[in-house]
C-alpha cells in the first residue's frame, strides 16, 4: 500500500508534470485563462491518463515491442475520443472553451510518456495510481496557474471580484502572461526543492 501511495504522491509533488518535468505546456498555456477551463482540461487529461495506463498495463505482454508506440497512441486516442464526445454531449460550453486542445491530448507528452515510461513496465494497480497521481498533479498545476492568471488578468475568480478597485494586468491573460506565470512558478518550486535537499 505504501508503494501505491508513493506512486500517487510522486505525480503531485516529486514528478509533477508541469512544474518538475515541464511536460504538457502547450495546453497549459492555452487553457489556463480561467479556473473553469483548467478543471475541464485537467479532468479530461486525468481520465485519459488513468484509462490508458490501465489498458496498456493490462495488455503490455500482448503488444509487440516494435509497434508499441502506435499501439499506445491507438489506446490513448480511444479514450480521448470518449472524453471529447462526453464533453460535446454533456458540457458544450466547456467543449467550445477547450476547443482543439481536447483532441490534442492524444499527442500530449504526459500521457504518452506515462504509457511508455511506467504503464508498459508495471502492474495494473501501480499504473492506476500513477495515472491518478499524474492527472491530479497536472490538474492542480493548471488550477494554480489559472487562478493566478484569472485574478491578475481580470481581477476576478469564478466571475466574482477578488480585489475591488484592482486594475487588471491584461498582459497576464495573454499567452505571454502564461509563460511568465509558469516561469515564476517553476523558479519558485525549484527553489523550494533545492532548499529541501
């Protein structure tokens, strides 16, 4: 059980996809304009990571080594299609807000990286916990970046005014603002990691 908890926790802290591994930055930059978008993208990505990890770990002995990457992509694409169709059917505004970035989860290096580096070499249960941890870490990173960008870029959070009389920094709401916030957070987390050694 300790190993499973460790697998879960590493995705949130030690191997956070965004702040430690610097993976999946394209959707992070694009959808982190609002916390609502971040939650939607995080949930969709977590669903895909968890499901693809479980299936790949289950089928690893049946997948020939020479074609493992195409097989992984087919499995990942299946779950991305399910996530996209679910968003279209039940959450149309969220689907419109996330746009092309949901189908692009297929080539997100976090998902394919976990399939190759972890799920193809470990048990189904360990892969399940790894997927949940990585998905949670990615989602929390998206929420943190989005909350900062939304508050600084609009002065609001979830549509509610946070700082009355605050003059929003409109540049923070632009892609360049996302790069700035991510860079500052990467520096912050690296400093904490260095001091913890």
